[in-house]
C-alpha cells in the first residue's frame, strides 16, 4: 500500500529557522508537526512538535 505524505515541505522565510535537512509540516488544531517521510520504507520520523503558544525560536536545535 502506498502512503502519501500530508502537509507541505517546510520553507521558512528566515534562514535561521531553516532545519539542516528537508522536513514536511502539517497542523493539527494549534500544534505543528514537523516530520520526515521515508517513501521507500513508509516510515515517518517526527523531528519537532510545536505548540503555537510557545516561543518559536530554537526550533530544531539539539
């Protein structure tokens, strides 16, 4: 069964907000889910979960 990724490729305006590799992002209620989708294996690896009420600086850092 082929699974298609949801959301879109994350492409921030500011270079400082750019992750070190391509990720996709989708939203559920007030939460952003940033993830990598491996089409070959069908696996999803969540990189970052965001609550829009939090400070957004420092995303994808260590």
